[in-house]
C-alpha cells in the first residue's frame, strides 16, 4: 500500500511517517479522525454525522478545506488542552470545559438581540446546550423538554440555555428564533433562553463540531456533567440537580505561607448605584484567624486576618478593598478576573442589602447587577475608563507605599512593593473602581 499524502502528493516509507507529515504540515491528526469515524453511535444526535459529511461533500473542495481544516487543528489543540484540564484536584480550580472545571466564561447574543455572558446566569445552575437547529435529536430534545421536563427543571432553578453552534455548522436550518417557536414552545418561557454564538465560543465548547453537546454547570460556575446527545440524559440531569452544589476549588496552588518574590497591594472599590460594596476580609485564606485593630486616627475598630492554614497568592486580609498579591512566582501576572475567581471559591456568594448575590464580574454584570437600557458597568483605572475588565493586569497597579501608612493600607499593607528584587517599575497610588451606574448620569 502506498503511503501517499492526499493533500500534496508526497510519498512516505511508512504510515507512521505519513501521519507525522499530516500533523506537521497540514495540521491534521489522522489518529483522531480514525477514532471519530470508529466510535460507537450511542447518542441519537450522532447518527446525523453521515448527513453532515454528505452535505459537505456537495460543496467545493476549497470551501470544504476552509471549513474542516480549522476544526481539525482545533481538535488537536483542544485534545492537548482537555488532557491537562479535564479533571481537578483541590487547589486547582482551573477554567476549562471538563467536569470539575470552572466553566469558561463566554459572550452570547440572546434571541432578542441582548448581549450577555454565561457567568451572568449565576447563581442559577445552567444547562448549556449547543445545538444545530436542523439536527433531528436537537429538535426532538427541545420538544421533549417542552412537553415533559420543563416544569421539573424550572422548579429546581435550572436555567436552560440553548445555543446555536456558529453558523449552524455551515448547514442550512431554521433560525434560533424559529427553532424556539417550532420545537421549544416559543422564546417566552421563564428560565429558557436561546442564543447564537461566535466562532471562538463554539470552538471552546464544541470543538469537535458535535450536532448536540451539553454541559451542566452548578450555581457556582463549576461543570458537573458533560456529554453529547442531551435528550438521552434528561433524567440524569434532573437527578443531579438534587445533589448539593460544590463551590469551585481555589484556582492557584494554596501556600502554607505568603510568598514575597512579588509583594503588591492593588486597591479595588466596587460602587453600586452610588453605594460602596464591602469586599470581605480573608478572601483566599483557609481557616483564617482574626485580630481586632483600631484604624489610625479614628475610633473605628475593624478586624484583620493575621494567619491561616493556607494562602492563595492573591487574597485579602481585611475589608478595606486592598488586594494582597504575595506570590513566590515572579512570572505570574494576576488579573482582576483572578481575584473574582478566588473570591468566589472562598465565599460562593456575597451578601448585599441582606440578599445573596453571585460573585460575577464581566462587561454586562457586576455581582448580579446587570447592564440594561438604564444601567451600565464602568471600569475605571486611575479615573480613566478601561475596557480590559476581567483581564486587567493587577501587577502594574500597586497602591500602597511606605508613605501611605494610613487607611486603606494600614495596618497590613504598609511598605514599598517587592518585585522580584527589582525596584517596582510601575509606581504606586493606582486605583481600580468598578461602577454600576445609570446610563443617564
């Protein structure tokens, strides 16, 4: 048998050399193709793959390469990614799409045109269901939910989020609104939303271009179930919703003592409708031991976490809003999103005006206060608007120095910042403010 590349007509001495050539030169992993072609057809949605291949076959070879080649590259990349993040151990609450991961936050456009994010559905558990609107099992699944399961799922607080994979995986089918109307009983059901996704979002959650793939995400954003062929798993989904929800584990290795290779103190304020939100003490500290202290020059007595059995490299000691970055790693850049992840893993929710709110931060949601026609979310860095949001680099935004020996730095964050033995290059006194404000003012 000739080992010949069907893409560039080169010949090779062995099939192994040919496979290596496909991977290196064409971004194509034939071993993955063989596994996909030989896998058992368990889920009802999988029987439609033959139809997909036939429909692709009618298109030009050039268009087929444009469509398929990026997917094959994604398969290889995501295969490596899955292998490293598929499961979690305590102290490793990484973002990902595997069971145990913190669900990757993604932007979505709802059927009514509203732009939102997956994290904005917290503190509800979510059934994140990627569909193709022309897929038979997807249509049957929507009908099954509508006729038999909706009331039960809704009563358990589940948010059903039905998302069309990007461009219907290049096939012709109903729009997501038509899909909702024809199979889901319409888009007006409480707790059942329909959305479209961009290419990057689909690649993250549906890298193998499945017709029907779903994820169950608990109220803290942790993935508890993932599979293809959602209609086959509805009973299991209902059962799982009755189990206690686990908070995500800490996202960084938990240290027995605070590191000092990097020692920085950014200052964060959160302002909702003109009111300051208290950022709790002991975020990122296990078994904290508190000590009372009096704020310098005042009669106010506060408490500070002076010790604990374990420290995240990004944490708080008191409720001043000063974030402590105390890390043994000189190369890690900590972001504002990282801080919210640690906060969520520590407390799960935050109490505002006597009510529990999700610990969420994205361009359309801060702690459950969502942007709408009358409100917007603004991130200010040193008084200037920023569009970085969760990706804002905190390493460059130290606030405290030896001269700022009063609140909010005292008594735990006094002194000059350490930065791997070098003079801190970014200066101190930076401020970070997240505001939820009226669009009219």
